[in-house]
C-alpha cells in the first residue's frame, strides 16, 4: 500500500524539518537531496554507535528467559504513551509509523502467499504485543479482521477503537 503523493510529501517534509531542527540547518528544507544527505550524516555522527542485537536461532522456538532485554514498561509511561499515533516525526514512537510503509505491505504479501489468501483476506488475526495498535490498525485497513493484545494498559488506551 502506498500513501497518496500528498501524504508522502507531507511525511518527507516533516522528516526533513525534524532533521533540520536536530542539525540546526534550514538549508535541508530548500537544499535538495545533497543537503538532506549531509544533514542526515551530521545527525548520525551525533548518535551513539548502534549495535544490532544477536539474532535468535529460530522465530518459532521459545526464547530462553533472560535472553531478551525489551523494556515494555516504557509503553506505560504517559509521555511515551501519548505519542503512539502522533503525526510529529520527532516523537519517540514516530519510527513505528514510518516503518509501516515498509512492513505492512511486506506482512500482507507474505501472509497472502503463505496462507494462500484471496484478495478479501478472510479469517481472524491476532497481534500479540500490539502496543498502541499501529500495525493492527494498518492491517485492518487492508481488510484483515484484526485483534490486538498487549500487557501495557496505557498503550491499549491509545489504540483507536475499531470501526
């Protein structure tokens, strides 16, 4: 699924403004791709080195206790919880919204291929650990009958009500 061109432009503009704010350079907004790349590189130099976590050997085997360090308590924090569905690209959970443009079409394609689903996407689907429902809502908009559950009550409070 692709956003309408106006929505893509708005998201790109918001991202450019956020980068410009972090770098302190208005040149990003009018300077084109070269300026944007330079600004993104400058922001990257200010961030700590990110080391990806070790991959788990299997996606379907149980994960051993203590082998993961996900802090789910952050989702019950009021300042984080209110940013689940924010349009501000600088909010803490904004990355999840941006990831939807890649992950939702991927999930849709893989599920339809692996499950042999027709275009109507029949069946009921459960997202365990849905947080504020960002992926759940996006998948429901494609026609999936989605239900989301999460241990963080604050995150569920931010999830939109089903239509």
